[in-house]
C-alpha cells in the first residue's frame, strides 16, 4: 500500500512539471518576433495646456429659483442678446443671494438681474440700474404674498399670523420676505410676535421650498413673490394653498451693470432688451419663458420707495 501511494505522488509531480513547461512555451511564443517593439524617446516632450475659457460678459439671475429654472427662463433671452448685440454673454449661477451680491462687488457678474432690495444694496457698490421688467400682468410692479394651507382653521386674517410659524424665502428676498415684513409692520405685527421665523434652506429653489413647506404643514404661513405658485403648479395640488394677503406693489426686478462696465456694452444690451416687446417682433416666447411681459428703461431713483421701506424696517 505504501509503495502505491509513493507511485501516485510521483505521477502528480510529473504532471505538474509538464504543465509548467507548457505554460513556459506559451509565454515564450507570446513574446516572439510578432510583437513589435515600441521605443519611447523621453528626451522629446510636448507641453500640454488646459483649454482656456473665452472671455465673456457674465449675466446672473438672483437665485430665487433653482439653477435649472433660472437657466430655462433666461436661455432664450441670452441667445437673443448674443445674436442681436454680437456680444459674448454667458449666464452664471451664484448659489445664494449673498454670493450674488459679493460677485457683483468683485466684478465677477457684469449684468445682474435682481430684486429691488438686492439692487439697493448693489447700488452702494457702484452698480447702476438700466432696465426693469414688466410683470406678466402688464404692470412694471410686483408684490409679495402671504400663503397658508386652505384647511388651516386658525388663520383667516393677517392678524391671525401672530404666534404662528413663518417660513420666508431669504433675508434679502423682496417679495418673499421684506415686502411681507412691511405688511406685517403695517398691521402692528413685529418679528418677535411669531412663534418661529425660518428661511428656506440650501442654495436656489427657495420660492419652491417655501410653498412645499407650507403645503406639507411644516409651517403655518409662508411668504413668496407673486407668480411663484405657478412654478410649482405641476408638483402639488394648489387647491391646498390659500393666498391670505398681498403686499402693495413695488418696482419690478431690475437689470444693473456692475461698477466700471463699459457703457457701450450696457447701451447695446439695453437697446436690445427694449426691442423685445415691439409689435411684430416675434419675441413673445422669449419674454414668456423669462416670466415677464417686457423690459423698460430704469434709473436709480425708481427704487426710492424700496429704500423707504428698508428704512422703516431698520435695514441698513
């Protein structure tokens, strides 16, 4: 029996040795003359540089909505302005209101499209208003709205907002915070009278977030700019939302040029904008996508009423 085991082990060793020889022959064949040798001359090198972004005039929409909505609303308008003026315009997307303001101040945003409260701030840094929008209603003004759930039995009037949880768009939002705050002041309601005051979290999409938070019952009331409900019409059942009150009208959103931007560039862009609502121009689709009826000339003094409201609210 012992001899049979020794013989069997010997046969296994023989088979293993034969298999290794076969692998060696296959490897030698793979390294034969059929494989060309590639020689690399490391003494010759070529410097590769990353492609540079072309110079362009930067255009930014204050991020009241998501970046996707901002892009969709202004894509056709930007293309029209490029074709009409021959200027290389590029839309950029700040994440927050504060970032938008800082970028204008640093000269990184050439053309700012913002609410009037933010414009008043930008004007202190040398930005200049040159155009303002006409709302879809046909008026060069817009308003803020206070909303609540339709089935909330505790809120029937603006005075019922005392002691409630309030979500607003952003501390620098005009229709979504400051106009409604002025409305509350006019009714003798101060910030300290609310149980809670919060702002929509995260970058962009803040108007939508306010509506969704009220719809979900996370807050009793929300404040938005008029027209924001249309943006979420396909996402929620709007019959669950009630408009409790509207603020008085204030001058519409404003186009401003940063300090030091070439006046000829501003003039060419402004002239093209003012042609958009001319009869027979065929630009209705551009304006409709951007959420406006037209664009009018503007000057800094148009926003004095906003400065008065800021003074009343104690904003510097």
